[in-house]
C-alpha cells in the first residue's frame, strides 16, 4: 500500500513548486507512527521539512533521451 500526502513547501521546494511538497518521513519512528498511529498523532506528520534540509542536485530544463 502506498500513500501520497502533500503539505506547504519549504524554501527549497517553493522555488520549484510554490503550492505544495510531498510529506517526507525521515525516521523509523515516523514511519511506524504513520502505519499504526491514530489520526491525532499522524496528522502532525503533515508538515514541510525544515528549510535547508533538502539539497538541489540538478536544475534546468529536463532532457529525456530520444
């Protein structure tokens, strides 16, 4: 089973997409909570990562090989 949840973007993502970013779980505890917690606990995971926690590794126009 997969889930995809978005939230407001942090500073890095806002440069690329100003409306939303995916929620990213970064610890085993967060993943365990996501799978078994109640909504009151789980809903607190719907937050952007802190600014400067992501690194842009590529930029520019996307070029798909033909």
